[in-house]
C-alpha cells in the first residue's frame, strides 16, 4: 500500500474513532450526576426508573406536559448560577430549574408521589449520584400554610435553609445527608434541594413532595378532655344519684324546704319501689322527721284532753 494511502486511511480511522468516542462520551452518564431518591424527587419518581410512582396520575400529567419521559433524571442542572438561585430560577419553575426539558415537574398538583416525614424528626436523605463531586447541599422546606395547588415560588421558601451540608462522602453510589426537620410543619410540603457544585460550574435543583401528620388542634384536645370529664361525672352521678342536686332544686330547697320535701316524696311515689336516679334535694325524709305544725297541733290536743278530764272529775265530786 502506498505511503500516502496508508496515511489517509489512518487519518480516517482516527477521525471515525474520535467521533464515536465523542458520541459515547456525550451520551454517557458521566455528564449526569444525581437526584434525591429518598425522599423521592419528582424527577426520579416520574422517570422510567421510578417504579410504581411513575404510573401515578401526576407523573403521567408531567410527562404529557413535558412532551417526553424523564430519562435523564440525574441531569437537572444549571451552569454558572454561583449561588444566585433566586435571581436565576424564575418563580413557578423551581422544580424544573427553569429548563424546558423538565417543565412538567412544575405542575401545581396535590397528588405528586410523596414521602411521609415526622415533624422535628431526623431526615436522612439519599441523594443518588453517578459521578462524585464536591459541593454544598442546601435543604429548604416550604413555609407553614404552603398551598400545593399553586405554583411553587421563592416566597414559599424561607430565606435560609434548615440544613446545609458540604462535601459529604459518596458511599455505594449515594450521598447520605442527615438533618433535623422543622417541628412546625403539617400536611403536604415540598422539600427543595439545591446542590451547588464546587468542582464544576453546575447547580442541581430538585423537588421532593413530603407529607407531615396533622397536629391535634387545641379545640379537639379540649373537647376530648371535656368529654372525658363529662363521662367521669356521669359515672359518679350514676353510682350515687342522691348525692347531687340540680341548681334549680337547690334554690327550691333553700326557699321552701317543705315544698322541696313534698316534691321529693311525690317523685319517689311515682317511681314506686324501683330505685330512682333523679337528684333529690337534701331536706331529709318527711316520714322520720315530723314538721313543727304537727308537733304544735299534737300538744294542743293533749292540753284539751287533759283539761276536759280534770273538769269532768270536779263535776263528779260535787
């Protein structure tokens, strides 16, 4: 083979090889880096690797709005942000990072695949990564009162993250970030993660939908306490029905003891021999305690009889 032909052949082979390698390198996951899988992020849940959550109504709507599947779930990144997140990422586009290829993630819905968390508990985030990088993770949680049916905006997030972790170790293909959760969140919220690389110019964004149990309201707690007190009072009254009186009966007994005693006797007469649970005024029994008029009348009768007997005895002696 002539020298010139051999040279051209070698050059062509090198060019083809270079093109193939460039194509493989461009398609390789080395250009992608990661996303949270626990608490599951929207981009991972709705990807082909997301499993069951990918078939949810929210994910189907996201893919439809997106126009394509979230195959590159680990590549949601924006270059040269340099910490200017609020100035770079527009309101309503926080979950997509403002990238058209991920716009379906910004849908305002309350049925995104979610993870249950405990207020004030310890979060252990698993952030899967396909290539290690240094950098800082900043974790934000939407403010109390967040409405998931409205687009997520920067005003929904506090100014400062509740956790910030720099250069965690990549172990078994994931970063594990531990942080204490705020204690005042309830219901559905969004855990917003910003990973600002220091070894590359890229910043990664992700939304993880989380749900906190509803707090027991003071009214409900008070109602429960009042109900328990009422139940206890009912049990006490049932066990000793005559030990208590109603306010009306107390006033009646104080104003007219005889009438109260008469009412008590009438009530028991109507009830018969069966036990009665009606509260009774504490006036005593009319059977065992004769009233003053009866005593006075009896004394007068004795005097009359005694006087009459004495008069008859005198008349007989005459």
